C-alpha cells in the first residue's frame, strides 16, 4: 500500500532458490489463510530473478498490473512471474444444482479444470497482467495456467495429484528440471542418464577427489516432462 502512494517501500518478500520453489509453493498452498478466506481476491506472486525467486504473499489481484510498484522497481513490460490463487468451480453454488450428483467431485489431475470445490490455479505471466475489473473472477494476460485438482480436506500436497503436475508445469514454463525424485530415484537416474535433476543435488552421494569433496554430477541436464494437467 505504501508503494501505491509513492513511498517506494517494497512489499514484504521471501526469497527461495529456484530449485526450492515447488516445495515452497506446495507448503504455502496448504497453509495460506488470506487467499483461502478471500478467494479470487488475494493472490501470491512468485517473481523469478535468475536462480532466485521472490515471493509476495496476499497481494490484492487488482494491483497485479502495477506489480513493479509493489517491488519498488521501474515499470517494465517484461517480467517472469507466477501467480497462485484459490478458486471455486463455476457450478459450485449453482442455483438448482444437485450437491450430491455423481460428478460433484473430481479427483483426476487431467480434469482439474472441471473441479467445483476450492482448488489452486497457477498462472504464468511474461508481461504485465491486464487490469482486473471490479468483481472479475479471471486474471487476463497470462501466457499459460494450470488447475490443480480439488481436495475436500484442502490437502494440496499429494504427490501424483498436486506435486507432480505442479513440478512439471513450472519445469516446462521455466525450462528447468524440477521433477520430484526420492533418493532411490535420484540414484537410478544418476546411473542410467547423462544428466541429473537439480532436485537430486541435495541427496547426491558424496565422493572425495583429492583434497576436494563434492557431489557427483555431470554437465548435461535432463529436460522436464510435459505438464500432466490441462492449462485451461
């Protein structure tokens, strides 16, 4: 708000390494109270600066087109940011609808865009978002987006339904490998591929080469898989 009045004060941010953006996002989706209570209106913003991502929490969606003011930076038409928010499906509170119909709940990640209950939507912007009209439920100007499947307990941390689709989506739009891997999977990948995921580096075996100790790694990187769920 101070930035809006020209005081040049940056919106409070949290910085995470690029390789840690998915865990940070999943954790936040399961804990955020502002966007849960004020769905559609409050959003989280993830701005990429090379190998660092700055996170802005609880940003009013009507200020996204002036995000440079919240960042206390000069206006630019180019940026690389992700916006997350919680939404309900169009038929969630439909007049005359049957709340007990068989298709009331959707659990298939490939059909997450048809969910009725509150669920996350992740937008990717490479330019300033469009101005959001009053009472608008849609963010316009995004290059791509993905819906994550609903959960009646609002648990958005399951591997196959949330972590994997989100990792593949972000890995695809940012052209990096952010696929989830457990230590056994990392070891198998190291032994069978010419590259290794960033997400495996912290769990890599350590070897000693002379006086230096460092993780085993190779020069090439793995290409991210395509996203698992529709982007619209």
